[in-house]
């Protein structure tokens, strides 16, 4: 068994920049951040493919969720970034480095993009930026990404970001809106030793 280790993150998260984006911390005390977080989780397309452990539906729940994310970052378990446009500061979505295992140098990544920001390569650019940060700053060796079977958009984003398909995991995630039924998921992964793919062109 690998020895137990903890990861110490800085009190103030860095703000990775690149590919026309800036990644910054979510703020549970910000009305705008809480509203964007709620919109992201309430979006029908998000709910079609994702079922969080807690199905909150209001701003109070969004703030509670963001505070939990901040605690996880403070204890080195995960890092949650708000994806913003580097020029305007507009919130575009979320990307997270989750389930960080310092002993095995491994973590899982996930992301979502707000409806109005889709179709502009935001998910791809943000995942490339977060992956580079996780390998360089956290010293991780392996990043994993999984998505529900049939979620072709996430499959393409994973592939464009250099996350190789490794197979299908049976009954690995919840069915949409259910905690008592399961569905299969595709597993992708990228290693620190893999070449970083080029970023898509930024929208004019």
C-alpha cells in the first residue's frame, strides 16, 4: 500500500492563464459566482450527463457547494477553477482537478461550460490549461477523465486534450438524476510524459 501523503496548496490559488482564458478560484461569497455555479449545475445538458451526489437547486445550495470546494482545496483534495475570458473576465464554466492522490501522483479531471459559451473550444482550452498546471505545479503523473457512454462531445474534448481512451467502465457512474441506478462510462487518461496537443484557435 502506498504511504499516506497530503498535498499542501497555497492559501491563494494561482490563476493559470493561456489560450485566451484565465482560471481563478470560485468565491462562495460572490452573488455572481454562486449564480453561475447554480446555472451550470441546473443546465439540462449538464444534468443529462452528470448526477452530483447532492442535487441542490437554489443559491443557498450553490454557496454550500462552493464552500465545500474551498475546504477541499484547503485540505489538498481537489482544486476548482472558474473558467473566465482572459480579456473580459466573463465566467464561461468550470474545470476541476479532483480526487488528488499525492502518493500515487494521480487525480481526476472534470469540466463544464455554460450554454452561452459552448461551441468556442472553451472546454478544450480550459482542460489543456488545467492539465498543464496539474502536471507542473502538483507534480502529478496521471490525470484521468471519465464521461457517460454516449457523451460524444466530452469524448472529443478528451481526445483533443491528449487523453487517450482506455476502455469502458461498467456501471461506473449514476444514471441521470438517479442515485439508485448506474450506467457505463468511458475512461480516458493522460500522463505527464505524453506530448501536450496544440490548443485550438481562439475565437476572434
